[in-house]
C-alpha cells in the first residue's frame, strides 16, 4: 500500500479570465520511507503538486490519498489537523519567525496539538541534537547562517513526527558544502525516522539522493 497516491490529478487557474491548465492527468505512487525528487522548470507545476499532496490546495481534479486518507473527504478542521500531525513542510527561504528564538520556532506545531510539556521538551531536545544545533537553541534566526536556519526549519518540520516531509527547493539558498550537509541530514532522518521525502527542485545534486526522479513535462508527470 503506497503512503502517497495521486490519481488523475489536474489543476488549473483562471488568469485574466482565461482558464490555464497547469498539470493534467498526474498519477503518482510513493512508498513509505522513500525519497522522491520532482524536477521541472519554474512555473511547470512542481509547487502545485506539493500543495495538493500537503493538503494546502483542495480545488483540484482527481484524487490525492495520503496515509489511506482521501484529502478531499476531510473538512477544513480535519485537514488542518491532518497537516499538523502527518506532514512537515520545508521551504527554500526557511520561513522562521525572527521574533522567536530557535526553540520557540521548533515547538510552534505543538500549539495546535495536545502534547504535554514533558513530551514537548523530550521532542525538542531530541530534534536539536539530531540537527546538531543544541548550542543554538536560545538564539534568534537573524543570528544564524543559512544552513543553520534550514536545520532549525527541518527540526520544526519534524516536531510532530510526520510521515511525510514536503520540501520546496530546500537547498536553493545554500552553497554547495552546506547543501551537501542538508542532504546528508535528509538521509539520516530517512534512516532513523522512516520519513518519506517529496522534494521539488531544479538542482541536480538533490536527485543524487533520490530513489525515484520525476519530471513535469507538458503538464504530465514522467518518471526518468
């Protein structure tokens, strides 16, 4: 049974009153614990696919199934809870809150959960150790390097023990050495936590760690 399944998924937008088809007839099956890279030029629909898998966009054709749940069957409240518990998001520009210290950024998902303080403390300590930033826990994002910010963002994405990490150009703002460190961290997370990665990118270096690589070509998803 796949962890993620897209069945004949399509998405269009109205642009200046004209309907523009972005993706069409996309079928995708992703096994638990795998790393999948999706490549394609800017505007091809890579981020659109991530938004559909992550439950951020429910106005699409076809079916998106994650953890045996049809996302379209969920109410807005149920979908928000599902995202918080099952899916972590990692972005190119980190999306940390500068007025919160690193620890406060990482535990943000707990505000929408029923975790008790003891469990929160256990998780935050484990994750800062995992990303090797325990010594930066009380610092604020503006004092960190790009690689450190991304590692904090990864810890935040993992806080609720998600099944899936959806990554949108996660190394796009990083130099080669720092990017390699982040990719090594992804492999370690996959091994230790059995997390499934879906990574959209235009960077060849990310495809080197992927189990499967897909390209969006003429609005369709093609395995390469």
